[in-house]
C-alpha cells in the first residue's frame, strides 16, 4: 500500500473518532464539518440540517470567520444546489457552482465559491442533512473540478458515519429532554412539599399568635417572631428552587459565568457564605459543561439545605485538558459508607451517573462533624 492511501485511512479514522467523542448536536455538527474540510483539504465546508418549513434548523460552517458569518446574514433556504441534494438525495460534484443552472446567487458578504462537492446525509430513506465542500486546495486546470471521484467516495464514508453520529445526537437530546422533564417534576414535588409545610406551620403559628394577643402578649410576641422566621425559610426555599429551575445559560454565558451568577444568588438567599473561584478553565463540550453545572447545583443544594454549613466554597479549575469541580462545606458532614439511603437522599447516585456519563469521575469526602467535599473531574473534549 502506498503512503497516500495510508495517510487517507489515518485521516478518515481520526475524523470518525472525533465524531464519536461528542453527543451534543451542535458539537457533532461542528466536528463533522471540520473533519470533512480537513480530510478533503477544502477551503470551505458546511453542513445543514433541514427543518420542515423550507429552511434549516441548524447550519454550521468551517473556514468562515465569525465576523464573515455575521455579515452573511440569515441562514440559507432550501433552494438551488442545496435543494437538489436534499430532495433528489444524490451527490453533486461541480467544476464551478456559479455556472450551474440551478445556482441562485448568494449574499454580498458570502465567500466566492468555485469547485464544489456535496452529499446528502441519510438515515435510511430520510435525508437528515446536507454536507458540502468548496474550493479544493490544489492546482486546477481551467474549467475542471479539484474534487475527485476518490474525494467523493471518502466524503460518502464520512457522510454514512455522520448519519450515525447525528442520529445518536438526536436520541441523546431526546433523552436529555426527558431527564430535564423528570428533574422539573421532582423539583415541583419537592417545592410543593417543602413550601406547603412551611406555609402550613406559618398559618398555625399566626393563628396561635392571634389567640394570645389579648391574654398573653409576651407569648404572642414570641409566636410572631416564629412567623417571621418561617416566612424567611419559605422565601429561601422558593429562591433555591427558582435557581434550580432557571434554564442554564450555558450557550450564551458559558459554565464559569453561569456558576458565578448562581452562587451569587444563593449567597444572597441563604445565611451561609457562598463563594466561587475559577483558575485556568478552558471551555469544554456542551455535555460536559452541563454535567459539571448540574453536579455543582446538586452539591450546593445539599450543602445549603442539609449540612448546616456556615460557608460553602465552589471552585472550577483546569486539570490537564479537562477540568475539576469542587464543592466544599464546613457543615455537619456524614459517613458516605454508612448507608445507601443517605446516598440516595443526597443525590450521590445521580451525581455519579452524571459524571460517568461524560467520561468523568466523582469522589466524596465527608465525616460527621467535619464537613463535605464533592469533587468531579472530567477529561478534555
């Protein structure tokens, strides 16, 4: 076997491995596009996932700067060559896309494309995407296409595996939606139980205070102090639940800004001091950042509601190509090995599941009277 095919096989293998590392749809799309452009040595690559209204639900490009992409404007519609790939479900290899009769132009800020190779991505009979490349980086005689039949075959292999990766990403997103729905249902029940109990106690205490006002003002005063205390506790429950239910703005703000905001809210809502620090963190794939956020939220919830801590510290630091999260409190602590019931009660099982689900690990250090440290480490993407 010559050096060329070996290099090509290694490149295909690298591309497929890169695609298999991600489950989040956006990460999968970006990896497919970047892998295709590198594999076929093209100047530009793009992948569109069609919606049901003649447009694209998602459209990812590689080789175009963020500034260029913003200047280009709205996502393309399903017309011209894109429509042909989506609706006729066949490969398109053109010497000059601008001279094709189906070409309908592009926005003024759009880069100038010439030779073109495009393929539909299919899941059975369904076309779930369109993958295309333009401007092969090679010498091209006038009027010829730089993309070869071998390029088309390589892209076809990539497209078949891209279909698997996209299908897995769809299933993952649906699974995550179900998990989120289950978590919201759990929180709703928990909120109802906790706040209902507080409000019921508050009502009874207020009635007792009213009954005592005339015959025992001193006791009535004590009961009113208890009313104020119960009202404050109910407000704390509500604030904590709102923080947990609020959608995490990871896409817009990133993990660090999101955690910093949430710890500030919790610091204001609770008597315990809640702090956050971060050092050298680098952005991770979306699934890993979400897992880190959810574990941090669960650990904070435990520390603030069950430990009696005066201080809770959250840190996120870089470790190798990945990151490590620590949530430490100076509360009452517990024996992690004493009973499975305690683990379920504190959500340790779900936290470990979240960590392992993104290739990470979770450790718990605690002892009665000595506080608790939850540490989660995830690898780089």
